[in-house]
């Protein structure tokens, strides 16, 4: 039945993986709701929503129908010189949902590429405005913005997974988030001294995801807006993880009441159905490219940009957000994660337990054996893949209370935490 696994394994290069020593990946037959069904018939409750994408659960009939209808009409056309309703409708709807005048949507296919595009937009914004020398970025310790070469330079250089590549690309200013007066003053001083070479600040608002699920207050974001304005640098929010409800607001920026100059979106944009991303710019940014000079245009255009199937999936996902159940579900999940994970605080090696929206985190003092833990969770019927020092849950919003209890229960069990919740 899994003949394909053995035959293909010598040819597939797996992600983030020392393939020589890693366990064999689990062969998936199909998905349904919050569940992954394996080839041997076992069902795993998915605690990760496939890297935070499947916010409405798998195989949602409304998204599936939108994609299959579009498949029959036109699976793909190039976006250069041609237009189609799925992309134009989606751009209009995203602009309406995003705060402020974040109105100008550039589509791509992956999160990293949308961050690269946001970086290009920021650098060219200054060039088009006749300001030279602003080509660097300020990003933050604990941050993660992608795996491509330029995005690696703005990830945390030590905690991140890209330290081997230090020195390969020009370095950026990766500094502490302005969580308190000292770090705020340090960032203020850096911008005063080096602002002339800085195009933009870039941050994951509210929670730094892949860098360790590190949460900060909305006040930090308000400080960043003030500092960016004071020193006339742009502010980019990378909402590839936080966008589409994960932190309890549709977008973290909107919940925090801070509007960036550019925002990047991906992951849950299509409800986990197809790859799609967007860099969305404010009117001021867009205006710098709007010119009689052809040379002022943004020279970018991924081949599969604005793929109609992906845009149709994203449109259907927005329908589900507009229907509105997600907000109550995220609140319900937050409560269940808090109650279910809190007892882990006493477990060996655990230094913190925290939740934010539909994100629950158990942090250890040192990196955990991700592969080993993952295997133990799977044996108990859950798909949970720890990362660095954290065991975390980011379940689909449709996960039932019983499934949430199962997810938190297996974490407590494997970590040896007290099982009573009373
Ligand atoms: C996942 C992620 C990315 C990279 O997205 P890919 O689609 O994997 O390229 C960038 N930024 C953040 C905040 C992410 O969570």
C-alpha cells in the first residue's frame, strides 16, 4: 500500500532534515477536518494545521468547491498582461479587510518570496523618491522571515537555523525588540545614527513564530511605528504566521491598532489549500512607483503569481472568515489550550507555558528532541512537531473540544506533567 514511499524515498530531499538519521516520514492517505489519516488507517489529530495553514480544517467543502469550479474554468494563466476575477476580487477584498490604506496587493506563491518583494518595494521606494543609500533593514532577535538568501539575513542570526550562512550575504541590523525603555532607547539611537542607510524595519507582530513562539505586547508595535516615523524609515509587518485570525484578530496589526507601510501574508491565506502569498503596500508606497517613468516600475513577476486556483481558494477562505464563526472558535481554543497546557509548567525542563489566540506554547530551557517527541505524540494519535525549544499547538479553528483535550492530554502525558486539570 505504501510502495510509493520506499520507491520514492531515495529521490525526495526532505525539509529541515538530516535524512540519514531522521525517522521515516509518516505516509498520509488523506485529510479530513482536523485530522490526518495515514496509509495504515491510523488517524492523527493535527495540532499544527500543516505549518499554520489549514485554519478552517482540511477539505473544507466551500473551499474545495471554489477550487474545483475554477479548475474547470481556468487553472492558470500568466498574470503579465492578463487579468482574472479570482485575483482581482481577492485584491479588492484584502484591501477592504486590511486597516488603513494598505490597498495595493502584489501576489506571489510563497511567504519568503513575498518578504523578498516587500524588501524590494522598500528599497525601491527610496530610490524612486530620489533618496540614495537606503538599502538595509532592521529586524529583531527571535525573528523568522523565510529561508531564501535575502530573508535569511533578517532572521535571528543565532537562534535561527541559518547561522551557517553568516557572512554569505550582506549583514543587516538584527536587534532587540523595544520591549522596555533601554531597548527602545537603543533602537532610537541606532536609527538616529544609521537611519540614512536603512530602508525599513521588519517585524512579526505580536508573536515571533518559527524563531520560538515569542510573544510581545502591542505596545512594542506602537513604539516601532513611532520610531519608524521619527526617523523616516518604513515599517513592514510580516503577518505570514499571524494573519487570518491566529492571534484572535483577523490581522495582528488591526488588533494592535498599528498600520504598517507594507504587510506580507501567506500561510493561512488560502485556508491551507494552495500556495499563495501577497505583499500589500500602503498608498504612499504605491504612489512612489506610479509614474510616467517606466524605470520606476516594480520589476517583479513570479511565473505562478496570482494563480487562479489559489486565488479562488483564498476567496472562499475569506467567505468563511466573513461568516464569522472563527472568532468564537479562536477564543474557545485559547481557553482549552491554556487549561490543557498550564499543568506542563511543573514538568522537567519546562521554563514557560503561554497562549495567544489559537497558539499554545510549552517552552523548555534547551532544544528538545523534536523527532523523538514527534514520534511519541504520533503513537498517541496526535500530529505535533516541536521546534527548537518549544512544543506548541496551532490547531485548525474547527478542532473540537474533544480533539483539543486529546492534543493537550498527549503533551501532558509525554512530558510527564500531572494529568489532573482540577
Ligand atoms: C513561514 C513564514 C515565512 C516563510 O514563508 P514560506 O512560505 O515558508 O516561504 C516568512 N515569515 C513568517 C513570519 C513565517 O511564519
